[in-house]
C-alpha cells in the first residue's frame, strides 16, 4: 500500500508526504512487512515581497529539504526464499554404482534469525536558482544516505564452526555526497543561440556498524572484510621499490608467503615495512604485515559537460563525461601478459624485464611466480578519464524549400559516439567498463534524417 499527500500554497510553500507499506516473500512471516515514510518541503524565497529588490538580476530562488526511507529486498545470489535452510543435490561425483551415478545430498547451510529488510534513510538539502533573465541556472544538493541493517555475512566466527557464516542484517553504511550544476543559455540578436551546462558530483561510503572485533582484513574468499570505519572500495597492497636486478637481491627477503619457489632478477621488489626480514600479508588492522591502504576504486568527482549552438538551420551539440579520481588494480592476462601457459598477452603487457631491458615496467615473463602479481602501488592504475560521449552536427532545410513538396520539416545530421578518450589507464582496459570486463565501448558513427510531413 502507498499514499502521497501534496500541498502547494501560491507556488511558494511546497510540502509532500509519502508512505508505503511493503511485504516480501524473501523474508520470514514475522519480518515480512515494513512501513517506509518520507517527507519533503521547499520554500520559493523569490516569491516573497522582500525579494523584489533582487529581481533585476536574481530571477528565482528555491531552497528544499527532504528526508525519507525505502526498503531493499535484494538478497543477491541467495535465491527466492533465503530464510529457509535447504538441502542441495549433486550428481557430479566420479563414480558409478548400480549402473548410475549416485545422488549426493549436501547439508543445509546456516540461516540467521536476523534476516529482514535493509532500510535506506536519506536526507537531502539543496537549492535551485535562476539569474540574469533566466540565462544562468544553478543547482546544488548535499545528501547523506544511511543504509541500516545491510544484508551481508555476519560477524567472524571460530573456524571450529565448520560452516560458512550466514548472511544477516549485520552492518550499517553511511554515504555522503554532493552535486553541483551550472548552466548558461542565451540567444543573440543575430539569432545565434548557444548553451552550456556542467555537472560535478562526489560521494564516499563508510561502514558505521559491523561486528569484527579482531579487525580481520579478508574473508576466506580473500574479499575485504568490513569493520567500523572501513571505506567502501579500499585497496590493500604493498609498496614497491622497483624490480630486482640480481638474483642475490631477489633472495634476501623471505617471500615464501607470496610464492614458495625461487625468486630471481626481474621479480617485483616489495618494501619490508615492518622490518622483520619477510614480506607478509596483512591479517588484521593491528597486524597489517607489510601491506597498507594504497588506494580506493570508488569513482570520485564525476563530471559532465554539454555545449551546443543553433544558427541559420545549423545545429551542433557535444557531450563530455569523465571521472576526476579513481584508483584501480587491473588483473588477468590483459594486464600481466602471461598468467598461465595458455595465455596470449596483449601488446601493452610486452614491456617485461629481461637482462637487456632492465628498466621495464612489468616483471620477467613467467606464469609460475604469482608473487609478482600482488596488489602494489607500482601497478596501481589511475583510472580517471575524459570521454567525448556524443557529438552531433545537423542542418534543417529552410521551410520555403520544403512547402512545395508537402514536407513541414527536414533535418539531416551526423552523429558520433565515444570519439575521443583521454586517460592514463593502460590501453588494455576501458575506464568506463572496469567492473564489467566484456567488450570495450566502441566508437559509433551515424548519418540520418528527421522527416515530418
């Protein structure tokens, strides 16, 4: 069920109430339903009488605020009824009994009693303004989003449990961010019309509640564990001071925790930050080994710019977008070159160390020593970028040439997409599809017309 109530007084005072009562079969019956309210209000200050002296240049000003909550029932890969413990069957065992493969039944995993809606509470404060006869527009928003009772793996339990930690409402997340937009739109006496608009935004997310008393850094699948104060997107890694140039140097420190074979010239040199004569992985916040936080893959300072003009039938518009700051650790043979005997490396990964190329970027070519492929500041990528997403050039044929054939409007145009990209990221990767490594974004060219009778 849901409801909405609006009140508007003379376009100056605006208020809206929303409420919804939702139920989901993904949760047990006692935790299936929840109520999620919200409220928003705005005051158009420019509608007040005291604003009159400013109207010569400040056309409109509205301030607004909102607060509300929404429920999230997405449970990932847990299935449709994740609050029920269920057995699984398996026929893939390599044996035949009685002329057939036996069916094995595996025990059900643990299910937590704390399993219900995630609740997202968000507050927002902002303003919208128009200046100079509505030619200049500006808008700003600051928001805070609190995700309460996040569905994630619960607190770390002793290994003697013998089962995976069940998913439960175990964490809270805080996200703060802002967005700024500025625009200019004008038409000159000659008929030349032009416009430009820019948008800039940023956000960061931090865990504010999670039961991780030991400060464990990673789970059994080597994924980052949450802890209070953890920044979403954190990248742990080692400091590197280059590549070893001799076998003797490569074998000075004990690096068996990274790779138990023989280290040699051309391998990556890691800094022994705790001076214990070994290169070790971080275990907990109080025992980081030789690792530290080397970056964060959250895309920061997202921006976009749209600009264009119209004049005597010609029109032009372009749209640029980008990310101002983002760290990223690439992987696989697209980055390292050779990670198994079956890999064919891309050309960007061929600058590897040899006795004749000691200043190379990549370590010596080998798929055996996985210790060379640890997260390190040497290979941390700068994934910031600027891309020309769209460019359109068109021409509208004058009406006087079309009326004789019964056409009211005819416009021809040329369109290009993803034409230019500027990024320091290695060429094997596309900065816009880092979390979805499939086909790279392609350039596109189109020629068309709009015809109206």
